[in-house]
């Protein structure tokens, strides 16, 4: 099992500032256009963290189906995704700002260079589960 940090690219200049909403609602971790093939490295049973700007993790999930292509070949160049069962998601205010994200630095994740980054060796899993337990809302 590997753990992946998937950047939601919420900055307006990236062309899809609302992509994170789509990923959370559709239970997906996605990458688009020239970055799309990076998702193909993520396998079934891996963990995925959705990474929001400012060091914030807004969701943690387990991959239930890896990328297997699309029915329409032209879509392969636009989006690749893995299906995810979100184990924890942050809450959001009315402006869709996360109110209880997990700071990636607390988990030991210091290197985030790319859209899909393998952070398996960086994550302190004990701290991860403590953070999820503290931020869980019922």
C-alpha cells in the first residue's frame, strides 16, 4: 500500500478552481490534461490525501478502483481518476473554505512537488489517525 497526495489545483490560474468539490462529491481523486497520467500510478487499496492550497489536506480515502481507461478514447487526454471511499472529509463554510483541514506538515509531509506525489515514507500514520479522530464531526 502506498499513500498519495493529490493536489486539487484550486488556484484560478489552473483553470479548475472547483475541481475539489467534484472530487469530493463524485468520490474520485483526479488529474487533468497533461498531468492526467500521473493518477495511473495509484492502485487499489492505496490511501489518497486530497491536498488543498496552504498545506491543507481536505480528505483522506482508500482507493477502491484504480484508473482503467474510459469508454471514449478522447477523454483519456482530459481526466484520469481513481474511485475513492472517503474515510474522512473536512467540513466547509459557505464560501467552500475548509474549516477543519489537516495540516500536511503535522503528518511529516514536507515535499509536495507535483500533482500526484507518493508520500508513503513521509507520513506519520499515528499522527494521521489522531488528526482524523480530533477533526471528525458527528
